[in-house]
C-alpha cells in the first residue's frame, strides 16, 4: 500500500492481484452494490470483445439494467484504425477501476455497419457509442434520442472529435436534468459547470402550491436552452436542509420550492421568491447569472409570463438557519455538509 503512487485520502479501498504490479483504487460511492460491482469488474478484462450483433445488444442491455454506462467502440479495419483502437483500449484500461463504466469493442465490419446503417447509432466508424439509462428525471434532446424507451445513446467519432474522449464521456454520463445523489454529485463536480439546484419537497407531490411534476417540466424547458452552459439538478429539500442553508436558502422546508445557481467560482445566487417559476423566468435567471446581472433578467421575464406563482406556507415550518452559517459554497463548507450528511464520495472520473 505504501508503495502505491498517489493513493487517495483514507479511508480507501484498492484492488491488487498477482498479475499486476499496479493498484486499482476504488473511486466510487461506498455502498455494497457499488463495491460489489467494482470487485466483479476487477476480475474481468478491462475491455470485452464483442463479435456478434447479439453480443453487442446483450452487453449494452446488461450495463443499462444495472444502472451502469456502456461504451462500445465500433471499428471496421484494424490495419487502418490501429491508432484509434489503441486510444480506445488505453481509455478502457484507465477506467477499469470505475465500477460504473463498462467498455466493449467491435472489430467486425459487418457488425459495425449494422449499428451504423440499420440503427443509425453513428455516422461512420471508428466511433464510440455511450449508452446510459434515461433515469427517473431526465431530458433527452430530440436530435440525440435514438428511438429508445429506456436508454440514451450518443456517439463520438474517434478520428474527428477534438474533445478528449474522457471529457466527452464525463459530459454525457448524466442527463441534462438529474436527481442529486452522492454519485451524481461527484460527476457534476467533476464536469465543472455551474449547477442549477432545484430543491423540492420530494416526499410530497407538491412544493408550495405547485405540483413537483409541473416544476420539473419548467426546469426541463429551461434546460433545452441552457444545458450546454449549466447542469440542472433536482434535490429533495428534506434530505438537504444543511446544503440549502449553505447555498443561501433560508427558512428550511418553508422555503420550498427553491432554485439556486452554484457557480464554479463559488458564487451562489438564489432565485427570487417573489417570481413565478416557469421556463422563461428560470432561463432569465440563468442568463443573468452567466452575464453577472443577477436576477434582473428573471424579473424581466416574469413581466411577460405570470404563470406558476408559488405560495409558500411559512406558519408551520421551523427555520433551520444557524448562527454563523456560511452563505456561499466553498471547500470547507462543502466538506462540512458532507460530514453532517454522513456521505462519503471518493469517485474521480478520468
């Protein structure tokens, strides 16, 4: 253990077998399911050779059914695509310790052409196709959806893309609108874009006087325009009262629904309580934050659209504000919240 290069902070788990000199450190959330997946993956090869159409579909289906991400590299001519095959194989080795990402490779021309011509998963080889579950809360852009009921596919052309494969995988690992969990938080933090946090009373069907389904629909409308600039996150307010206070939402459950932008530069801004919540006002709020104009653009949008006015009940809810509570998210306060929530996340995406 002491000879391993750059081990992560304790506590940590790692895998070492007699065939490899290096260590594979566990870099995911500490749950029984995730750790078991990590162990199973270490006992298998970093990349699975897929020789038939059925093997490809089974490989993807198994990954998605277990809430994992599959990456399949499609190639047609090993001699002409040696460099791309090597790049993809090296990436598969690099993410072998990641219990959520499973890599397969197709080198048969007929199999690759089936997924290109018949299913139209990519324009031409060499390509990588990422598949993940849609999830309970998610938005698929029409041009990215491949006519699938429960999965999301998107492709990457190995010989044309200028974005590194690792960056592309990270950006596509979550839908534009996702639910906050320890796992998704680590990915969102790694992506490095501002987060639009929407805190709802998720254990109820409504927040304020608005149905949660209506609020998430309006969030999705805003995501259609701004998902390239920010990430959208739905969070259960009752489970994240401390985090709400850290990012500036006062009043605890009585403040729900609440929307906050948490920026890369540790700036936070709370959506004005007096404004209706809809796609236009949320979009104006985001645009104002990105341009440094605060809530002024959200206010302008509210003059055009008054729907979805929130009525917050402030009579029966106990406030959870703490003396000296930080109003902006920084490394210290974020660490404090994680300790109070007893959440251990050590995943590092490559």
